C-alpha cells in the first residue's frame, strides 16, 4: 500500500483509501455484531444461573441450602473447647480469635511461633485462640485433636467447615468470647493468613479513650456492591435472593477487625434477627448497621500483602495474604530481631525527656 501510494497517482490513492475505509467499516460492523451477540448470550446464561441459584424455580439442591440457611439460629455446640485459655481470674486486654480450616496446621504452627505467642505487651494481656468447624474426614479430625492436646488453643463448632459456613465460624468466635472470655477489653477476629502487627496494634488500642464502647475498627469498605457475575469468581457470587440489596452496608474487611467487647452480646443478639449471609464481614456490617454503629476505618489494617522491610513499619496494625510457607516467620523475624517496639518506645521516651 505504501508502495502504491508513493509511486501511483492520486486517483489510485483515492481508490485504495476508499477500499480501505470500506474494509474497516465492515470489520467494525461485524465486530460490533459479535460483541452484541456475546452480550446477549452472557445475559441469557446469567438469567439461567440466577433462576437456578435463587429464582423462583430453584434446583432441589439450591432449595435444600435455602431451607438449611433459613433455619440457622447459630445453634451449634462447641465440641472442642479450652475454657481455661482465658482464665477468669486474669485481666485480658485483647482476645484474638483466628478463624482457620482444620487442615491448616502449618498456618497455626507459624502463628504460634510468631505474633500468636505474645501473651502480653506493656502490661496488657493477650490471648489467642483458633476457631474451626468440622472437617469432612475422620483423619483430619484426629489430627486436629492431637494438635489440640499439645497446644490447648483450638475451639470447634459442630458445623461443617466450609466457605459458605464462614459466618457460623465468626459467630462461634463471638459466642466463645461472650461465654469464656467476657473480661476481654477488645476482641479481634483474624484470618489464619493475616499478619497481626501485635505491638503496634496493642499500642493503638491502648491509646484509645478508656471509655471506648460500641467500637468496631478495621479496613472499612463503604457501599461495595455484591458480585452478581457467576463466572468471575464463582466462590464470591451472590444471588439477588441471598442478598436483595444493591450494595453492602459499611463493613470492616474480614481479614482482621477489632471490636470493643461490650458490643459482642449486642451483635450476637442482632444476628438472631438477621438472615444468614455467608460473607462474614458483610454480615457483621449488617449487624452493626442494625445497632446504628458505624465502623471506624483505620488504614493500619491493610487488606493486601505488605512486605515488612524492618520493624519501622509502625503504621501497620495487620495485613493480609500471608499464605506461603515461612513468610509469617520472616515477617516476624524482620519485625523483631532488629528493633522491637518496646525498645523503640524507650528511644522515644528518652527523646522526649
Ligand atoms: C437447636 O438445637 C436444638 C437442641 O440441639 C435442636 O433440637 C433444634 O432442632 C435446633 N434448632 C435448629 C434450628 O437447628
Ligand atoms: C486461673 O489462674 C489461677 C492463677 O494463675 C490458677 O490458680 C487457676 O487454676 C486458673 N484457672 C483455670 C481454669 O485455668
Ligand atoms: C514463645 O515465647 C516463649 C518466650 O516468651 C518461648 O520460650 C517459646 O519458645 C515461644 N514459643 C514458640 C512456639 O515459639
Ligand atoms: C454448614 O454447616 C451445617 C451444619 O453442620 C451443614 O448442615 C451444612 O451443610 C453446611 N453448609 C455448607 C454449605 O457447607
Ligand atoms: C535495623 O534498622 C535500622 C533502621 O531502623 C537499619 O539501618 C539497620 O540496617 C537494621 N539492621 C538490620 C540488621 O536489619
């Protein structure tokens, strides 16, 4: 074309241009048609899936789940328990409940060696407990029980441990906090792939007014919308039937949030009237919305992976996605071997004198 253009006369160039433009128009038109057709197809599949999962004509399986969910009243029992973990004769400043899967032995092992092994920070007592449901096979249960006889730090509800049952696990945490650790000042819910920057977190909580109540803090999402596309991440797909509102209330991201313990009972009671929803953090958002409590955003709760360069990341309270082996241990080593916050405090004290 370049050659024709360069050597031919202007009439030739014009004809070439006209052909080119027509070809482009045709290509554009057919592409447009294709996109339209794909959109139509997607919408149809969407509709079919919607009706399968939550519409009027539900499949028997979906109906079964529906029936089950509508019966939930957080009526589970705590089958494996360690009531002595939070001794009533001791003051407890922070109770951390880590939601974990029965099979995640390594995650728990690494937490026990790192932030989970800190039982007090500048006079504030901390207790850490792991919460699980029932594994699907017997071997996993045996292994879990064995682990618990060594560490005495696992609590287990008698519901199937599954993603759709996560809210049950959070309610297990709240129930345990109410019944077995009512003296705790603050309660944190963390995932087993969460790095809790325990020294900065406790420091932050200690700096709050001593009469702090009705308090929820974390990385707060505002007006997030449910994922209505069943193909994008099926695990997170939410049908209109399951969640009939356009957007979620304000809620703290589930990887790590802290509550003042006075609202645990209130949340638990509010929950008895709120329909089950499997995204536990959204569910907590629904409960506190009902209690007219607005969660307080703090960007020290970081919902993504944060590489810890040294102990000097004092903005960080908790971060997420610590999944690979050893990463938790490395984070911890970096945060501690060089300078612990305790010695940093001393430096600050001296500086201000
Ligand atoms: C709650 O627990 C009781 C006693 O275990 C049981 O009889 C009842 O059916 C349970 N209710 C629901 C809704 O699961
Ligand atoms: C609670 O702690 C006290 C003192 O440390 C101890 O004597 C008691 O046995 C503990 N109780 C439980 C249930 O662990
Ligand atoms: C926990 O910390 C204590 C010291 O406070 C130490 O002796 C113990 O080995 C640690 N446990 C683990 C599992 O790292
Ligand atoms: C949740 O747990 C209940 C009680 O064990 C069980 O019946 C149900 O099948 C579980 N749901 C899912 C989706 O795993
Ligand atoms: C310790 O941290 C300081 C700054 O906080 C840094 O200059 C030093 O290199 C670190 N040392 C080690 C061994 O990581």
